[in-house]
């Protein structure tokens, strides 16, 4: 028998009873055994829809049915429990979705397995983790516990009507630009490089001229707002930046005096609404000591006065920023895992990124989950 995982959800009527009844009906099918069921999870409706909250669960089944026959069985149970099929993500008495069917990968007009958006749903991944945290996603090649960690408890809906911005983040010297270049080549998309080398104030600031720190930060702020402006980036197009806009506040707190920071913050607050939000962050990790050695090796003159303490201070700001990041999924990767000389690692990351980028044709065909 094949081990199958299905998602269950209800947000109309007695939600818990509908879940229990659906499980009972599944157990009564001759070729289906309901092996285990996760705890019930209460979830807000997707896309901030104005409707009741959901109760969700994940069930592990053992079955001799084919994927197509199992899908037909689920639809029959939905229909018998008064499921009304309206607009996508509309309220429903019961919703049953095939998440995983053993190791199978199926891509048909009426059936896609693994479910193409399960990696964006915390309520699904939490249920799967309760049943088997090491269960491997057969396409993304990651355990469900890792996919869940990327979401910080949030549920995300891809939006092809927005620029598909991928931001690579991390402290100085961690390898952001190198990785962004590699990924942009593999994904055939435009790279948006940080205006690092063009900042005329940077050498003097690193040389200790504090009076120019505000000029340097404002130069970066202006350049980044222009580069990431929502009115400039095209909707639906993929871009990769070797920085994240939110680093502005991290670096300003490290380099500006309290008086400079007050002025800078006012300008920042009036500018950040113009910037496109990322749909995915790649957070690169390495020790500050390794990053400092990398900085010395690349031998840019104005960087040679960077001290270990400064990098440690940056790391202390970056880590909490992404420990509870709610804007988009975050993939944390150690630099050692993404050696640019090891193509397979970067190829795998590039393939995974594609699943976080909205594609209109895919979104329209996804069975609501």
C-alpha cells in the first residue's frame, strides 16, 4: 500500500464535525486505511479573505488506490458533505487535497502532486511535521521541517501581479554578490547589484570620517530606492538583488550618531513605501571571522579597516531580523553549502527558488488549499 498525505480543511458550519466525518468516510473506503491524523490547527483564511477561520488537519493514509481514483474518492466525499464549488479560496464545509502520494510526481491538468503550494502553507507543513518531520518533499528535495522553518508560521500566496524580487542577505564578506550572480545566470533574470563601489563617501567613512556617515547612508538609501522602486520593476518579472532593503536600518544604527540617525530615519520612513517587497529572501550565513578573512582576500582598500567587532555587531542585528521575518519565505544557507565551484548545490537552490516565484498559469490551475 502507498503512504499518502492529504490536507483537510473546513470553515463553515460545525468545522470539527466536518473534519471528523470526512475522516470516518475515508476510513470506510475498502482500499483506504487512515493511519494517523495531526492535531487540528485553526488558520486565518488565505489572502486576507473576509470569511470565517478554518480548522485544518493532515491525515496519513495507506491505500491501494491510484492517485486518480483517490482524487475521485475525495471529490465524492466533498460533494456528499455539501461542498459548494465557487470562487478560488471561497468558504467551504470541507476541503480535501492530496499533498503527497508516496514519492510520486504527477503533473496533469486535473492533478498535481506534490501539491504545488504546500511549501507555502504553514498549516499544512505543521501538520506534516507532527506526523513525520523528516518527510522529504519529492521535488524540492527538502524535509518538511526545513520547508516549515522558512515560513515563520505564515501562509503565503504568490502574486504574479507584483515584481518577483529575490533578495540575498547577509553581513559584509559573506558572498552575497557571488551567489546573486550565479543565481541570476541560472534563472535568466536581471541582477540588481548594490551600489557599493560607486558610493563616493564610502572610503572616507571607513577611514573614520564620522561627519560623512550620513552622506554615505543617504547615498545608499537614494540609490536603493531608485533601484527597487515598485514603479520601475516590471510586474511578474524576476529580479535578484545582492542586498535586502531592510539592511538600511541595520547599517544606519551601526554607523550614524544619534542626531544623524534621527534625520536619517525620517527620510527612510518616507521612502520605504516606494520599494518592492521581496517574494523570497536567501539569508547567507558564515562566521564573522570567515567573512573578515574573505574581506582581506578581496583586498578592496577602503574595506581593510573593517574590524571583527563591526561584523559581529552586524550579525547580531541580522539574526533577529530573520528569526521572525513575516514578509516572505526565508531560505537560510551556510556559505559552505553554496560553494560557487560546486554547481550542484547552486543548481538545487535555483530550482527551489522557482517554486517561490509566482507564475500566472500555475496559480490559476492550483486547486485551492
